C-alpha cells in the first residue's frame, strides 16, 4: 500500500490507469499548491479530468467548516462515488482529505501523497482521518484506509527546517516504543537535515505500518503510537485555543519528555533511561514555554483525551527504550509532577 515514487511517477500513473475513476480532485493548501503541485501535474499522465481544491495552510483549518466547504464543492462539481481525491500535503491535508472522502456520499476513494516528514512517517499511514472539534485535536474522524500512499522524498526539500524537525519527533517516537536500534540510529544524527534523515524514513514507516496492521481500530497495541501525545495534544490544543498554534512535532517532543519522566515516576523505566531519553530529545527541540498554562487547564484536556474510558486518563508509557505499555492509569500526583519537571527544565 506504500509505494516509493520514481522521478516520472510511473507507479502513480499505472495506478490511475488500472482503476476506473470518474474524475480526480486534488486537495492542496497554498504551500503545496506552489511547491508540490507543479511537480505532480508535470508528471501526471491521465485522460481523466481533474479539479484542484485549495484550502489555507495550518492546523486551524482542520475543522468542520472547512470539511463542509469541501463537501459543498464536491457536490457542486457533481463528484460521484467513483471519484478520487488525491491528498497532496502534510498531516492536515491527509487528515482532512481522508475525512472528507470517507464521509462524502458515505465514502469515496482517496490516496495520500504526503509532502512533509510528519505525514510521510506518521500522519498519512494508518487510516486515521479526522478534524478538530473546537480546540480538541482530532475529536471527529473515521478509520478508513487510503487506496494507496505514494511517497516522493524529494518533496522534503521544499520544507523549512522547523517542519523537518517536527516530523523527526514522530520518528524518535517510533524508535522509543518499538525499535531500540532505530532510536539509537536516529540519535546518532548530529545535524538534523533532510539528507541525514532520508535513510531512516523507511524504517519509521515500516514500524507504523506494522503496528497498524496488527490493530487497525486501536483496541490494543496501536495505542502505543500515542506515546507523548496525551500531554502533547493537551498543550497543542491550548496553544490552538489561544490563537498561537505550534507544530505537532514540537508538542509531541514536549509530551515525550513529560511522559518519559512520568514513566520513571510510575516505576516503568529507570531514572537512567528516562534521563537518556529526555537529554537526547532536548538536543533537537527547544524548550516550549508552558508557564501560562495552569495545571487545571491541562488536566481538563487530558480528561477529554480519546483514549480515556470511564473518566480515567489512559497513558501509553515506555517500559524500556524500544517497548511501551498502553492503558496505563497514572496518579494525578505523578502527572502534575511530570508537568512541573518540564517547567523546571527551563531553569537550567
């Protein structure tokens, strides 16, 4: 299902020729419209008619209003159940495009062509689609696999450094939860750039894909992919609510630091392992100022996390470097200690 594209996109063209689609809709934001769409159109070989659907870039666009706007456009353009949506973009585009496709007329086909490191290694893989509800991350969505995922690593050359760093957080997470060797390879990277990261992308994609294949609907092991996301999503949501959105990977990095310390407090990993994890994450990610966020505000969002049951906060926490447990319920005292630990990191 994941295909690495060559320079003439022949695999994509073969796919389009084999299928009997009625029309193609290409979803982009203004960034992928400028930097990636010309590459796609320059290599697209099809007799099918196609339309470009463009939305503004940014997490704040991943909402029901944008979804409704796209549904209306599809309706006006008479998209039928044999239409195809090509999601050309990062995590927002693949999440949003997948959600719109999976719900329009009870589901039309879509493919993902991720253009960011985050979407290549994580967001576009796994069949999770979704939008944010108010300031709550990915609160509404579906489990729907794309028909195909096509990876073109050269798109990474169009990214600013902060977007590359954002995606790298998910790669670190994959190593921490499932593959110690992958983690150890990643932390050997001294200069974080596209050239140094590309050799490791396939391993991260394989880890994510393997976990998803074992547990598509997130009943058990797939929950481990949420390491760093329980606290990370809460902070990301608060930043979004304040009108100061941060990149997903920045939030996940902060969340992994907190939750690595929380795993130590809960007796799941040693203090030494916790320190190794935290110090290595700090090498790549600047401190995220959360001093304005009260414990009560963060706790309220933690209680709304999708993984929770019966008002109990379920964490996915490391049980070692390369292993992870899920549905772990922590004491409120240790959760607050972990948050306080992170705040104090800025003192050093």
